[in-house]
């Protein structure tokens, strides 16, 4: 049961990450795409560490219209040096997304988290209250260049969870506000950004709204540097810090080190 409880906490933290149909900046040109291998090492709480992969891809179908896919794959979870919980490794909740950008730097996105998780026995996870659910993300993005080197990407949107089929639980809606600054130095681009998520509603059980307050606000702040190896390959390294109660509480700051390897086609 302790292992299952650890699994439930791990799942809730892992699948809560944002996708926003790739990033805050405009899509690639029509007919071009990108495949990405993402590796992350995280310390979400004291004495806890985790590693994960994600396989991602995006493609611009026509000018301004992009479709994207993310397949997260948890690799390991350790508590105080112990082994990963049984069944932790495998394909987690996939996400698909589309974005459409207008020429003036304004775009709109739709994200879907799919209620699919191949890692665990359904009956065991029901004991600790975990059930993968569908979630819709919808919003607007805006990007502009202040100079040839300095670019801003930003986003305003909402997350709308759907009712879960077995438990009849529906999470609360949340507002998401984020921005990132990139400074291009040719093949090297340092960047920094932040994303704030605030609960708007309390959620519901079997169609009845729950009492209490919405989920507390949480913020991710990140810094990183991207390197363009050539027109075909690129990589970047980043560090992300979780702040406020919604990301770990006042006495805990989750830290995630991320590495991306990109293939452009």
C-alpha cells in the first residue's frame, strides 16, 4: 500500500506538467516539423527523485497550423534511495495538441490529455484514488520580437478536466499564464520563463460541485540555453523550479533538470 501511495503522488505530479501544444512561440513553416527526445531528472520533494523520458513530435500542416504529440515515459522513482514502485515504468498519459497562428503574432491552441496509462493495474490504483482522466487546455498565445536578438513568447489559457469514468470525480478548472524571453546569439540562445497556474473552481463529484477552495496557485520558473548544432539537429539544457503552495509548499521547492535533443525535418 505504501508503494501504491507513492505511485499516486508521483503520477499526480508528473502528469500535471504543461504541454501547450509545444511552446509559446510561432510554429515552423508549412511542411516542416520537429521530433524531440526529452529527458528530465526531478527532485519533487525531500528524499524523492525521479527520471523520465518523453518522445514528442510536431508538424506544420499548412502555414500557421501545427499539430503536436507528446508521449511521456516515466523511467524511475526513488524515495530515500529505494527502488521504483512496481509498475512505475511505462507509457503515461499521452497529449495531443493543435495551434493556429495569425500573421500578426497571435495564436490559439487546443491541448488534450488522453485518459490512457499503460503502467498500472487498474484495481490496485483504484485503492489509492488514481485514475487517468481527459483534460482540455485552450487559450491564446502571443509572440513578438523586441530586437533581432530578443523575443517574447506568452500564453493565457485555461485547463478544463473532464469527469473520470469510474470514480465520477472531475478536477477543478485552472487559469494558466506564462511567458518566456529568448535571446539569440547565433547558434546559442539563452532563455528564461515562468508559468503561473491558479485554480478557478473546486471540481465536482458525480456532477455535484465540491465544497472548499480551488487548488492553490503554483508557479514554475525556468532558465536554460539552446544550441543549434546545424539546420537538422539541436539541443538544450534547462533547470526548472517549482514555487508557491501549488508546486510543493513554502518549505519545498521542486527542481527539474531537463535536456532536449531535436531533429528538424
